[in-house]
C-alpha cells in the first residue's frame, strides 16, 4: 500500500476545522489485493466477520427455522415491552438534544470547515434524505396506521381514545372527530420529530467527525472522543461489524418482505399469482436496478432515482389530496399539526400509561426499528450533507421532513378515514385494515375508493419498487464504505458484491423461510444501538465544543 | 504542436505513475509547454488527505517536486468528486476543458477482462476528450 500520509495528525487546519490528532491512517488496516480480475480494497476484519456472521445467521434461520422464529419472535416483543420506557425516553432525549442544538451557539459550526460549500442543492438533498430514510414506510403505513388507530377493535387505541364504532360495526357519530384527531396525531408522532431526531444524531456525529475532524467515514469514528485510539482496534471492529450486520439484514429482510407486499399488490390489482417465483423475480429485478444505480454512482444513480421517486410520490400525494377533497384535507393537516403539538408530550411520556398495546406494540417497536436503521440512514445522510451548518443541517433533517411526513399522513390517512366513515359497510379500507388485517393492501384499498384506481395503483406499485431500489443502492454504498475502512473510493467490484449479496440473502430467506424472524432480530439490535446513540450525543457535544474553541 | 499538457495523478498510487510522469515531462520540455497536474479527491477523509484543502496543499507540493525534478513549468489543479469510484472519468473530462489542455498524458492500469464492461479511465478519456490523449502503460 502506498502511504502518502506520513504527516497525518498535523495537517494545517487553516482556521477551517479542528482536525483530530491521531496516528491512525485511513485504510492502514486495509488489504488491497486482486482475485482473478477483481480488485479489492477492504478492511479485512470488518469485511470478513460481517460476511461470515451474515452467512451464519442465514444458515441458522434456514436449518433451524422453528427455533429461530421462536427465539426472535420472543426476543423482539420481550425487549420492546420490557424496555419501552427506555426507548421512549431515549427518543425524547434525541429530540430535545437536536432542538437545543438549533438554538445553541454550536449551531453555527459548519460541517466540512468554515469555508465549505454544500455538495448538493436542496432538491437533490431532500430527495435523498427521504428516499433513504422513510420512502417505503410512507407507502406502507400512510394508510394503514391512521386507519388502524381510528378503527382498531383490539384495544390498542392511542392514549385509550374513544372508538368510533360499536361492537357490531355501526358508526358512533359523536366519537368520530376525537378518534380521527387522535389517529392522525398518534401516527404523526411516529413519523415526525422522533425518528428524524434519531437519524439526525447519527448523521451529525458521522458528518462532524469525518468532515471536520478528518476521521474516516465509518460508525466507529463517532466514538473517538470517548474511546480515543481504541476505536481503531477491536472495539471499533465490533461497532462497525454491528452496523454492517444491522444494515444488511435490515435491507435484506425488508427486500424479502417488500417483495411479498409488492406481490400482494400485484395480485390485488392485476390478479398476478402470489407465489414465491414471482417474489424471487421481483427481488432479482429490484437488485438489478439497484446494481445499475450503484454502478452509476451517487450522482448518476442514487440521486437521480431519488429525485424521480420524489416527483412520482409528490404527484401521487397531490392526486390523493385533490381526489379526496383538498379543502377538507388541508384543514385536516392544520388540525393534525395542532393535535400533534398537543398530544406529543402525553404520547411520549412512558409512565402511568394504560394503552400498553399502543405504547409497546407500536411506539417502542417503531423506535427500536428506526434506531436499528439509523447507522445506515445516518451514514448516508452524512455522506450527502457536507457544507451545511449544524443549525441548517438539523432544521433540514428534523423540522422540514417532520412537516412533510405529517402532511403525507394527513393526506393518506385523512383520505382513508374519510373512506371509512362515508360507508363503513362497503369500505375497502375497513375490509383490509380492520376486518381482515391485511397491511400490504391498505394503500391499494384506499386508492380503490378514488377515481382512476387502476392508474394510481400501478403508480403505487412502481413507487414501492423504486423506493426499495433507492434503499438497496444507498445501503450498498454505506456497507461498502464501512467494510472498506471508511474509504469512499473502493473498487466498484465491492459495491456489486454487497448489492448482490443482499439480494441473495433476501432470496434465500424468502425461499427457506425466516424473513420475519430475522427482521425481529434486526429490530432487537435497536436496544444496544440506543445506548450507542446516547453515547453519540455526548461525543457530538465534545466535538462541537472543540470545534468552536479552535476555529 | 501542443500548448498545454494535462496529467492526471493519483497521489495514493504515486509509484505506479512514474512512466507517465516521465513521459509528460519529456513532452513538456520538448515543446516547452507547461504541465497541469490534475488530482481528484473525495470530500470525505481519505488515506491521502483529511480535507479537500489538505489535498490541494499536497498536490501543490507534488507539483513543486515534479517541476524541480524535470526542470519544467507546472501547475496544480485539484478537484473534488462526490463518488470518485464512478465519477472520476467525468471529473477528468471536465478538467480537460477547465485547464484548456490540448494533450492528456496519463497512466493506465493493466488491462483486464472487466474493461469490456466498464471502460478504463484512460480508455474513456481517450474516447470522449476533445484533446489528444496519450495513455502510458505502467
């Protein structure tokens, strides 16, 4: 390996950034080799261990499917019920932490040094934030969640709100307003400030330690202020391996389950058979498009797809908005905003609650889920956010996406609830969400009640698929960077490897069973990551303090 | 014949550039024209430099060494790319226009089967640049 960095640790900061003085050289533990025609530049411990552990877990799920599903099926709910208070409080701390950063003097620190200019304009930046962070979830839960809270007969109403239906399914007029208000507020709670604060914490710490402190773009770098040079040893290997592991399994299981959902949609809309063969074809198709995207790179692939997706999603949003009655929904959006502000504190307080079905089954589950995804999304956000100030960064990663998500929920949820109350007996939403709990079909059921259902359902399926592509390609870039010791210019072969590997894991789990159990396992990693994230907050403050003092 | 030579350099693999550097220096002295050394870096910290600024400083130092060694005139031109794995060719093509070079002298890698699928950097530059391109085998 050629090493040009012998004077590392004392590069001239030029008053721009406060670079950390460490003897570690990026890529010093990497092996660069050639295997036939393939060139490699990998951080061997992290690359090998991640790869082998992933294979081991896939083998476990395939060889002992019952054991795996029993164990993880027990583990995940056990964690989210036992540690519900911990998840809720941690998420609250992240929100408060981020909001404080906006108003603190540290908000003026610029990521990338005082003279840095943003790499991406607002449009491309937002598109990538959304596509990596939430895209698919908005498609899946936009109808499901508000409709579920509105009509749930299973006793998990948020904050024990009144039910708008009697036992035999007749509407109680007097309860509709209150139930609608709470359903939209409780959904917004899961999609607004809290998840984005989780992403913002991870992304900010990575961006700060990479762009301002000169450490490699890898999860371990964020631990430098606390662990010091130990992060370059096994402690760091374990942190990075865990991040790769959670990202890869998170993506692979979502890809498998997503293929099942897309297939369910295709069956509902076009009558295409719901079979493993179709699902495997879908996974291969999604992986193939993702491959093209990673080969075209960040600007030519990921960004372009994200922008296309945003345009289609916006078109669908506007269509639903106008088709379902713009005036009602826009006023619904403002009352949802008000309801969110009023209810966010009671909803985020874990003590003395009786609605454990909602708090543990939904909130704690969501928090664990967002947190297990945060290394991936955070690292991707960090990668594209150079040149923004901390204040601008938090505002744009926290406040604006929150408002957009609340609007999205108000439109899709509002339209779904409208459909529920207009005709409770004939409502497709009620049939799919309440009567037969069939989550993948909730979006299509809502679109059915609007005009041009055949066209919009097709757009819906396309969106679901392209959102999977944008998760898959950005995830492959992130995994590639972590397993290359923080190098972002590793040989293209490695991207192909991770992207393909992810598709293969998804196919193996789809055919052999085990998607659900391994997804439960991924969500379980949310617990240790929550601790890690709390530590990151301390690291961010330490990093920002030294940045402020020394520049 | 030529007025300005551009030579892309990868500071992380300096040892593999020797022949190309010698070649561009020889041509520069022959025609008595300056060489513009172009380096593309990542915005993220890399083994070569922590920041694009530090990279630019290192490239300047490199150019100073080259001009002294070969007795030619030289300039540095540092660029940053979002995703150099795929954007390198485009960055270099842009650089050809930016520096106004009419000859590009660059090192190549050893050809392999993947060049049929992804063109090599030298191959792509030769195909698309308006300037003449001299690809030197390492």
